[in-house]
């Protein structure tokens, strides 16, 4: 399913854990990991050494990818390394597309909750820009890193973006014999106690049920033997986080939509908030343009 896995790596705290998780994926998929360090040209990293102009960040990058390579050597995972210069997020996205990477594994520095997440981080921008599926992994003590994933959560809302992402996650689940939990949330946070709201809620319940059944049907068709249906009422992100805890979820798969560029995920969207706050890896899959 994945032959080439791109791992942007900066050697920061927790990055080694993400490297190990990517290596487990690579072992399973018989894939090659492409370790990439992007020397950030938006920073003033140019210096002079012995009369020669040297990019200090690029030099540092060589040391960092060498350390990652040693880890992958010890784990027996095939890999390649590269150090390039550029603006990190668009450079990662362009690299993934140019060299036919099947998956990008990105560490994030999200904290508990949403407000402490660094808005505009490289990982967030890559999720917004990438046409290649992105697996974001929070580098936090509460992060659950288990592979093969035993329980995969697929939130759906009936949109084409969600349905497209669900197909990708169903294929993954079938490959690793995971249980697929399909969740649709009736967002009743804006409903009032009047008759119109009651009708809207009933319509929402039917739409949620239809969205779940569509994915469950596809999962069963593709050979997934264990499916669980979830119809919940509340705020989508809160229900997703509750479902992770109550169902021992190991990974989430979600769709992103919108035009290519930073408008793909609107600030504050369900997918974006989930990437920031979920304590398990989140795979985002872009809807084809």
C-alpha cells in the first residue's frame, strides 16, 4: 500500500519515537523511508568557515539525517537520506509529489488541548497543502503509538472528502485486519428547543446514519470483518476525542477539502482541531482536485 514513506526529520525531542513508528509502518509495508531534512532558507543560517560560505543549517542537517540513518540501520529498514534547502512546508509537499512518496509522516508539537498548539506550524501547513496522505504524530508523553493499529476511527459526515478518505483508511484497515469504527456526529450545538430544531435533528440523524452505513458497506465489501457503528450527538471534535478514549482507538483517518493551498483546511475546522489535539496518530487524506 505504501512503497515510499517520506519522513521529514529535524532531530528534535520526541522525533526518534516518530522515526520508530514510521519504521514499523515501513516494515509492514516493505517500504523505503526517505529521511528528509529541510534547511530553512527563511532563516539567516549562512556563515563563513575558513573563507568558504557554508550554510550552517544544511551542515547540521547532514549530521541529523546521519543519526536517523543509524537508527534505521539498527532496525533493518531500507532508507535514503536527503538534505535540501527551502521553505520547509512547501518544500516537503513538493518533494513528496516530485519523488512519488505514498505517505508523509509528520511529527507535531501539539500540547494537551487546542489553544497551546503552535498555529502555523510546519506540520499544520503540510497537512493543508499536501495532495499525498499525511500521518501526523504528536510528540507528547500521552501519545499512543501502536502498530499494527487494532482500532481505526473514521469520522464521516457524508461529504465527498470524508468518503474519499474513508476509502483509503478502509484499505489500510483491511490490510492489517483492524477493526473499523465509523463515527458520525449530529452537531446539535446550534439547535434550539423549537419544532424546527427537532426536525433538523431528525434529518441530521438520518444523514449521519446514511454516512456511516456507506462506509461500513464499503469496508465489508473490501474484506474488513470487524466494524462498529457510532452515531453521536454533540460537538464533533469532542465526540471524536471521547471515542478515542472509550474505544481504545490507535489511529484516526480524516478527509481534507478545499482548493489547493492554505485554504484547504479552514482555521478551526474539525480536521485541523483533531490533528492538533488527538492523542493518537491522525491520517489526513486530501480530496482529489
